């Protein structure tokens, strides 16, 4: 079922900054929509507004085209998975999953079959008699998912579902969730601060900053055409360069880039350069070292190496290259290198036609 | 199953290695604690029993069988029997309201709950005399309707309720606040009503806090002296509770009688503690049983052995 948030605003306590302000987004049926943003951006509050766990100060929430803004969370028919899992600690796994059905007074036989089916679905068959304290984090997360699905919700809401898990389990559960959602086609809204998770899992990303939606769209859209400097730096950790346009070229310190057509001379611009869109080369002869960047630091992350550069104008830049490339260059901290920008997004601020 | 065993083994190992200070400080600390307990807790209790039986079992039983003693014991048990359920209900209601909802006057309610702790019990007793005494606010109304509060059993119950109110409320509130409300919110999204959440989620969650509060409340209700002393009027055989009866006997130099009733009061307190321990053991035994009866579960994707 589709979910629509219409200019939702929520303030905790008067006089404080709004946790969510005028947030608008759409979640299409059968898709995974991600609410992405740094901590404190209001993404969890927005999810709780959709679930009805918080009441908005203004704005409306629609589920399947129906205005549910004043409807209690009891009757919204959403499945909510908390970051802390919030399993009922005094109940067995079976009773946890059965809870929603017991509230709805489903017949006993149907209930048992459904719980067994769900436990199979989340790959925990035979775990019914265990207690939450006896499960690992990943197992608890899947019980929470089974519990949320037991009442056939129209929408599944996941609040940082993998936040408390270690990296390996997180990756596995992420793949499992993507596959699971493909199979069940349940409309899912997922909150995360992890851009990789958002780009990999979802068909639609809603990026939030300080309680506002700054950009929404398909993951590649946000990645390739960031609307603001914040989007560009949050997604893929782009380097930001600033400078002015001079005779058709965008010049930032010692680097220059192709300026967009029609850019006026003297207009200031900012450009985003992804860390993996930069190539480094050693200068062949004794060139003027002033035009060269200096290698500050090399950080190895598996097969990738992060290079911290200091540009001639004093700005810093992060570059990502493969370990083999770095080794063939023989790069060491303190070296002078040529910087080659393979791709950059240039935004001219004073755009005149 | 082997996961649980290694976990237990590991925790024992950790306990041994974390005490890296050597054994001298440990022995000194334990000795200090034991000595202190023996001197300030053990010795008085032993004295109570020694004095009670100083003239043999006959006078001891005689003191307990006297009409006045039987009446005092009866009144104490009746009072506890009324006060504990009352404070159980009010305490859970107050804790639930404070932990779950935001409402105007919440901080006032919190302060009110703490009031009986900060006010001297004697003053608490006086408050009821001023309210329900012959010249009190409700005194004339009460005497018109032939209701006796002060110098009667209702006064004793009211004063005891007042003094013991924070015990359940504070215990339950602390547990509720520590556990957060995620589980309640989860139950809400699963369609549970307010009463269903209270009965199926919150109460089972906070039952240890409730139990502990009830035990403390019961102990205090049976032992309360100051507030009850002011409102009871010390009418023998009618409004004397066990602590008041003990005082009267003691003032009359009937040491055997005083200590006999005191020993019974101490035994009631011990009984409460034994019940508490028994319930705790029962609670600890339950997950262990579940552990043993676990079915052989197939290994799940991406999980290491049972993390505990």
C-alpha cells in the first residue's frame, strides 16, 4: 500500500527547533523506501509519525490513500520494527510472534500454523520455545520482523533495523531483507544513517537534513545529480571545491574543470568530486611544485586505499584508489602528485542565460 | 547448549581474573562487612530472642497469648492486609501515569509521592488528627455520621497508608523508567489496547519491582511506630498495633513480654524476606528449565553460536 506524508511538522517542546519540519514524501506500493540522514535529522521521528507513535503538530499522513493522521497506531495496521527490537522479554519467541494474532482473537489452529510459517520465513524454525534473552542480535531482529508481519500489515516500518548488529551480520541480514521484500512485496519504509544501506536496499531514497527533506528520488538519481552540497557530501563523501569561472573554465586553485555552458565569467561555483573519480600521477620531471598536491596520509581499507591530499591552495581532498594502483605508483606520505579529476559535478551559483 | 555452558564457564573465569588486587584487600573488605553486620544487625536480633526466652518458653508463650497481645497482632496483620493492596494499586497507577504520560502537574505528583519520606512520621500522624480529630476539618462531619477515624482502626490504617505510599510507587517507577516503553509501543502497533498493554506487557515486565515494593511496604506497614502512635490513642486491645504494644510492655518493665512480641515481629519480617528469596529463586529457576528443554535448533544463516 502506498504511504504519503504531507508537510509533517513535529516539535518536541515549545521553543525548540522542530524535529521534523514540513516533511513530504511518497512511498510506492511494493517498494523499499529509505529515510536517510545523519543522526538528529529527524528520520526516526518521521517514521514514528507515519506509525502514529507521535502525533504531528501539523500535516497529514495517508496510508493506502486514506487519511490516518488522527487514527491510533492500533488501527493503522502497520508493522513496526524497533532498533532495540523491543521483543517482549517475558514471552517465548512463539508468544512474541503470536501476540498480534492473540489480540485479534484468531482461532488457535490458524494461529499456530501462521506462527510456524513466519518462523520458517525468517529462518528460525524450531525456535518457538526460546526466550529473547537466549537469542543473538540477528536472531532477535528476525523475530521482531516475524512479529511485525504476523498481523499482515499494509506497511512495514523499520527503524534502523541493523543498527545494533556487527558488520558481518548486518551485511547478511541486509541481503536477506532485500530478497525477502522482493518475495513478499510488502511496502517497506526503512530508516538508516548508512548511505550504503540506503543505496543498496531501496528503490526510493528520501534524504533528510535538520528535519527537512532535501532530496528524494531513485538512489542513482541522488548520487548522480545531488541537489545540494549536503546531498553530494553525504552520499559518497564527495570533496567540495570552490572557485570562480574564467573564460569557460571553472578554476579552483590549481585545478580547473570544464564549466557548464553559458556560465558567466567571474561567477562563483562549487564542484563535487567523488573520492574514486580522482587519479593521481607522479610528475615526470621537475615541475613547479607549487602546482602539485602533497600526500598527507595513506589509510588502507582492505583492497582500497584512502589518500588524504593537501591541495596547493591549502584545501584538503580525499581520494580513493585501489591498493595495486598505489603500489605501482610507489606513493608515500609527503610525495608531490599530479591530480587528475575524471569526473566532477560543477554547480554555478550565479547562473545567467 | 554447549554455547551456554562455555558462556557460564567464561564468566566464572572472568570473575577470577578481574580481581587482580590480590587476596589481602578482598579478605579485609569481606571481614569489615561481616564484622559490621554482626555488630549492628546480628547482635540486636540475637538480643531480642535471648531476652524473650530469658525466663523459658512458658512466659514467652504466655506473653503472646494474652488478650492484648493477640489483639495487637490481629490489628497489625489487618492493617498490613489493607494497606499493602491499597498501595499496590495506587503505586502502580501513579508509576504508570508518571512513566508513560506527560501531563500538567507531573512534577507535583512526583513530589507528593516523595512527601511521606521527607516528612517525619509523627507529623504524618498529626495531619490525620488535624483532619479527622474532634476539632479537625472533617471532625464534626465524622461525629455527626458516627464515623470514628482518630483513636480508632481507620486512623491507624490511614496513617500507615500515608507513610508507606512511596515504597511501591518508587520501586515500580524506577523499574518502568529503566526499561523504557519500546515494548509497550510495539504492543500498541500490534493492536493492543491500553488495558491489554498494562496486563500483558507492563505488569509482567515490572513484576520484580512490584514484588520488591510490596515486600518493603509490608515490612514497613507492620513496623510503623511514629505515625500510628499519634493517631491510635493507645487503647489497649483496640487500637494498639504490635510496635505500640511492645512499647507499652517495655515501659511497664515487662521485658519478657516486650521482647516476646518483638521477636514475633522480627519473625514476621524474616518471613517476608524468605518469601522474597523464594520467589526470586523460582524466577531464576524458570529460564534454566527452558534452557534444558530446548529443541535441537538448526543453525541459522549468519549466526554464531547462541550469544548470551
